[in-house]
């Protein structure tokens, strides 16, 4: 006879599945970062602005963005985003 509370078990199973998805995404993005080709990434980034909404753009420099993600900041950022998720 099982003494586990089925409702609590379901909550833990959902939390475990969610954590597995977050960690899987984290590991996938780190692997892509390690295997990426900077020239190819530059080619696919939008020119000079990110369209945030239909009427709002954020301006940026491709090389600044690439430089930021090449540094140690990338892993910290990924960890923070994963923790937030």
C-alpha cells in the first residue's frame, strides 16, 4: 500500500518535468554557443535594430552584442535566465 499523496506527487512531477526542460534548454544553448560560427551569426542578426513591437525598435551594434556573448557574461546570463524560468 502506497502512502504517497497523489496530489503532491503530481505537483512534484510537473516541477521535475519543468526543471528538466529548463536545464535541457540551458545545455542546448551552451552547446550552440560553443559550436557557433561568429561570421554566420553576424549574417543572421538584424541590422542595427531589434524590432520590439510594431512601433518600437531598440538600436544596437552587432559587434557589441557578439563581444558581450563571447565573454564570461554569457554563462552568467544563461544561468540567470534559467533560474528566472
